[in-house]
C-alpha cells in the first residue's frame, strides 16, 4: 500500500508504505556551506551521545508529514521557529522539559508544529525511508530547508533544568560525506540517508565547478 503525500520530492530508501511507525525532520541550512541540525541526548537511552534527528512515534491516524512536524516541534519545545520565539514562549518552554504531555498541548508548540508542516510543503529537499531500529517497520526522515537558527536559547533552556538534557548542533554536510568520524545515530548513518545528502549537495558542487577558472 503506497502512501500519498503532498508533493513529489526526491525519495531515498525503501518505498513508503503503511508499515511506518515514526517520522522526523532534519533541518538543512541555506547558504554556501549547508549544515544539518542534529541533537545529542544526555540520558540512559540508546541514543545517548549520538547525533540524531528530531522525531518520534506516530499517533494514528497521522500522515508522515504531520507526525514529523509535530514531533520536531515537541522535541524542540517550539523554540526553533522564524521569527524567534517570544520571551513568554521561552519561559513556558523551561517548564515543559520533563512534562511531554504538557508540551504537546502548549499553544506555542502547537503553532510551531503548524509552521513546520508548512515548511515540509514548501521547503522539502528529500524524503528518506529508513528501517526502524530492531524492527521491520519504517521511519520517515524529512530533510527540510531552513534558516541557520541560533542555538543559544534552546541549548540554554535544555541545560538549565530537566532530566532529559539535549544539546543541539549544526553539522556541515561535507563533514559527514568526507567520512569525518562523527557519532551519527544508526538511522542517519544509513546509506539511503547519505545518498540523500549527496543529492542535496549536487547543485553546490556544480556551482563550485563553474566558478573554477
């Protein structure tokens, strides 16, 4: 059963079928050096210490894009948006770190989810369908064009309090493709994900070649 989505985009990995159980977003910054947004966790989970995308499990009957946008907004506490979040939103976010249910319902987080759903429709660079860890199900990862957000506020919020500390990082695509030793989590160190990055880099590579004397 092939699932329909809003637009035709480059797709990597397995065909998207109804066996998917989670989705997430990787932001790709605009500019001469494209960077990807990952985060690391300081907890006891299997993701601890690894660079991983912002995503999570499906809430049926969600579509993959809706799940990805919602999960991204929840895991970033609604703080990675343009224009930047208000002081009141930052204050609320500080109280949501250890209360996932409350973060799902916070007005600014819900609004951020709507913005990211719109970004998926207008700035989608690639869709990667990946095998889920220790499962026959699939995980859908969307690589989305975005500003290179400052991470000062969101990192300060997560380090200030909370049991589940996250640290966000911008990582150059070239560092990943050149084989730099990076602690990438399994699903973003998958051949299909790396193929998507190569495809995203093609226009920049071609542009650089035309500028060479």
